C-alpha cells in the first residue's frame, strides 16, 4: 500500500520536479475554519516535503459559492489545484439554490470534524445557556446570532436549538459573516447577542476572557464546556471539512492527490494541529468521500428545508 502511495505521489510530481507546487483556493476570508484548515494542511505537506510550495487565494462570500465558481472556471484539468470546503458549503449552496455545486469538482479527502460552540461577549448579561434560551424564547427576533454563511453549520445549529426549545426556526435572527475574523470582531464588540462557530475558531478569545462559552454541540462536555444535551437541549451537530481537486482531472491524478493528503494527515505536524485546534481526524478519501458528500448533500438539504431556514 505504501508503495502505491509513493508511486502516486511521483505521478503528481512528474510535471513539476521532485516536489509539486500547489495552488489552494480557500473560499472564505482569512481567519475562519476553512482558512485554518487549508493553511495548516499546507504546512504539514511542506513539512513532510510532499510539496515545494503552496500558493493561497482567499475568496470569501456566499458560503463559498464565489470561490467555488472561480475554482470551477479557472482550475479545470489542473492536477495541482485544490480547494478547501465542507459542510458549511453544502448547506449554503442548497439554501441559495446555487448554479455551481460540489458535483463540479473532484472530491479528494474529508479531513476533520469539529464540534460547534455557542459563545457570548465577556460582558454579556447572559451568564449561562439557560439565560440565553430564556431571552430567545421571550423575544426570538431580539436575540441575534452571529456565525458563518447563511445555511451553513452555524446557522443549522441555531435552527436546531430553536426547534428544540420551542421557538419557530423561521424567526431566528441570524447574522452571517464571510470569515472568522469578522465574526469574532462582531461578537467581541457586542454587535450580536451570541456567536456560533467551531470550538477551535473561538478558542483564543474564550481562553483570553473576551468571550464566554455557554455550550458545545457534542454529546458530552468538551474542552471543559458543557454540552447542549447536558443542559437539556437535545441537539448534537459536528462540522466536517475537506479538500477537493479541480474539475476534469484523471482518476490517476485524483489518486495522487489523495495519497499526498493522506501522507500529510499522518504527519506529526498535522496531528499537533488537531490537538491544538480541538479538531478530530476524520479522513475519508476518493470514492468513499464522494459517496459521503452525495449523502450529506441530501441530509443537510432536508434539515434546512424542515427548519424553514431563510437567507
């Protein structure tokens, strides 16, 4: 198996010397989960000498649809072009009825899964999740929730919380941001009542005392934060992220990228990133990943439709 992986890497490298140079599309603004995932994966690849360099392009907006459209149009047939994406994109594309979708790119590998965290600014009057839910039930529109793109994991989680506590999900006041940096500034600045994102994305602000974590979407306590389920809210949700290749590459070229990514995820650097960010390794490559995406597209679409989530 190891020999096959090495052979595949050599195939990819043949056009660009011993180590290929990758072009990585990150369809979100700097600072968020996709950005963190892409740049840490690239660092692991370079550290393991799988690539000579990685060129990044951040193109945020519309749950990744803007970056996805650019990637589809500009990278066709390029075996050294990759794009980061995940569950957020699946939901956002469904909500927007986007003309571009993940069937137009080449699934390479699922990388991580991360639990979501609900936070408030440090000076918020809501000291507990129960406080926040009480205010939410009394006046849903007055409680604003800041997170990633409309229809993404953060938005879905708020809709599931609403349904679980008896609030009409259509009444959720959700404020989407194009990147983690924007969301953090809005939450810390008190421009929204609460924030939702992956545990790793708000970790520094929580540890630094700028935000207070009220709950996580895991089945049990995570990073010292009580879960929604433990607090009487029957909701559990994980957010996966992965990597895609360009449209129109060959199966051989795809398999070379799968082998490269798998080797990077087995490195000490990547394992250190998982521990530091609070992510779980969730590797799934090639055809199995494609099948997973097809199934998740149907699942997330059904959740969004059932919750009546609107942009």
